[in-house]
C-alpha cells in the first residue's frame, strides 16, 4: 500500500494534469500550466498537447491505487522534469524569448 503522502501526491498530480490538459485545450495561458506560457504558439499545437497529459493522468491514478506502478510513475516524472529543465536552458528556447524573458520562464509568475 502507498504511504498517504505518496498516494495524495500522485492524486494531486492527476488533478494538476487534468487542469493542464483543459488549459491547453482552451488556450488558457497561465504560467504553472504552460511550460512557456508567454512565448508565441499556435492553437493547433496546444490542442495536440492537451491530449498528452492523459497518459500522466492514467499513470499517476494507477500508481496511486497500485503501488507496484510507483517506480514507473516517479521515473516518468523525473524524466519529464529533467527534459523540461534541459529545454529551459537550451539555445533553441533562447531564440524565441524576448529580451525581458529569462530561461526559467516556467517558474515565473504571470506579469499581467
């Protein structure tokens, strides 16, 4: 059985990815729901991205209810964090950022 902190952490991940999917589908650009919320984008890309979190939703929900799946869920989360951090430090991202945007855009609060 999962420890309560892990189980509720995984279920919080389920809720987060549900909200993220809805935000991408409807183009609700908020800093914690979009990796790079204040860069240019195409609506069709966000529609495609909105379906990607479904795999995380299923994986985290399954892991919350079946502890044998926990290592896979934690590995996927760690790989995603490393991948997003790598992207945020990349020269490719720097080419689309404006002068007042830093590489850690996913961690900034909205400046609206």
